[in-house]
C-alpha cells in the first residue's frame, strides 16, 4: 500500500507538472485574414435627434451611404472581413428608449448585409468621447460604475442579438481601445472589467468568437499585461492596435493631443527625401510651434519633436520602432500558448487629411506605410484590418463625396 501510495503521489505530481505547461489554445471559430474598418458616424447627429428614426436609422450610419455592391467591391479588392464600428452611446441614451429594439435589430441586419456581400464581419462596440450634445462616451463609461454597468448590459444585449448568427461569419468585439490603465501609477483596472464584459457576452452568445484586448488604447504593451488564462475560453481572438510611429501617422490630427496638430509635411520614411528637404519641413513645424503653441509648452514641444525624429531618422531605427509592438505581442502569445491566427492587428493606418486642414498626406507615403505594416502582420501570422474606409484616414473615400487616391487600395489589391 505504501508503494502504491508513493506511485500515486508521483503520478499526481507528474500530471500537475504537465498541466503547468502552456499548451497552444485551439483556434477560434471565426477566422479572418485581411480586413477594413468601416466608418462610424460622419454627420454627427446630435443626441437631441436620436429619438427620430429618420435621423438615427438604419444603424450604423454607413448603411445610408453604402450598398451591397459597394461592399462586394471590397471583397473583390481582396478583403475577406470588415470590422464594423458601432457607437454604443445611443444604446445608453434615454433619447432612444422608444427605438431601442430597432437599433439592436439594425446592428444585426447590418452584419447580415456584410455577410450577403460575401464578407465576414466583426461587430465592434466603438466608444468615442462625449461632447457637444453627446452625454455619454468613453470617459463616462470608464469613470462611473453605474454607467459601466449599463454598458455591460448593452454588451449582453448585443451578444444576444447576434447569438443566432453563423459564428463562422460574425464575431463580436466588446470594447474598442479602452482608455484605462494609461497612467504611470500602475493601475490595472482593465482585466477585471474585461472579464465582466466577457461574462455578459458569453452568457448571451455561447458560440460567437469574442474579440478581447488590452487596456490603454489596445496597445501592444497593454495586451502583454493581460493573463489570458484568467478567461478560460478558446473561442477568443486577441486584438492590438499600432499606429507607430505616431509622429508620422497622425500628422495634423487636432484631436490627438496638443503637439501633433502642428506636425505636417513629414515623409514616410523620413529618409524618403534628401536630408536638406527634411530639415526644411522640420523647420516649418518648429515655426508653427513657436507661433501658435502655448508659450509654456513651446520649449517642451520643440525638444519632443527633436527626440521623436532622432528615434526614426535611419532605416534601422524606424524598423526597430515599427517592429517592437509585433515582437511584444508575439512574445506574449508564445508565453501563453496562443496561436498567431488567434491574434489580430485590429487597427493601423496613416492619416490622409485632417478635418479642415488643407494639407493632404502624399498617397505614396500612405501606401508605403500600409504595405509595411501588412507585411509585418502577415509575417507574424496575424490577421489585420486597416483604418479606414473614409474620413481623415480614408483609403476608399475622402471628404465631400470625393474619393481617396487609389494608392493604398492598389497596394492591397496587389496582395492577391
């Protein structure tokens, strides 16, 4: 008996040790490779009009402008899925109480429309900042427990609305770019909040693949802080976003901080033009900062500009900066037994033109950047979805019913 007991203890210890080995997770039900982010709101209807079906339906708003043939053209260009941003704020507004069922049904019908065009779809709950007549946005959801609980219920109801869809054709992303855990104080609030969102979605949609992410704008470093074993579910795809180097991808974006709005005219890569020409562009940026920035911030901005340029002014430096997020995610995935096909680069891209700014980024720079990012994603075995269809980063549409230059779409078509 003593010998038998010892053998059992030895076997038990061996099994426990085996269980501690990280084994690759199974693939998610939903699979994808090359995608495009659709537009969100473009006419910015005020919340006081959200009770008017003519103003808010169909939902999302792109349904008013894009038809099945437009979606089929995206499939013909080489995309196999679309990421469909859905602003959840109307679902949290008292103005839509009478239309709430119609809103949920419209989201489902929009997903079905994409499927009918031969494309898969990720339904992406995409909070944006509150402001103007909009009372609820990302900050309100993150900062107020009651509003977060209301958001959890929206997640549950969206999941229920989509639960009958083909899980090979429809996936559900619970929150885009959560703005939490970005401070240097070491807060780690997002994992528990994401678990609540996951539980709500999975209770209503048992078969759908769910898209999860890290905190702080879904950056790679934040994803690496997530313990995927805390959510024991193989039907998950993990997302990260990368717009590195931000100095080049967001030139002129007034909504992206108080510095980048002064930056326009830089090429991609910086070495694409002679150094003398780059120096002229940099001096023009410095002149704008000196003339327009708050005087207490000018010296800091000028120093920051020089620091950022010095970090990417040779091919090796730029490659290292752009590779870093992919290596971070790859190392995290390997450590946790997550297969590359269960990871997606959910957003990347380069601005074309900021709203109201005359400067237009040369199309060849945008195409070169997108090609370089796609090459990185595919070399790692990750799927990807470029931002976005239209607007400031548009690769299909520009502003005022104009079309974007074809360069980026041509680069994507060349992948087939």
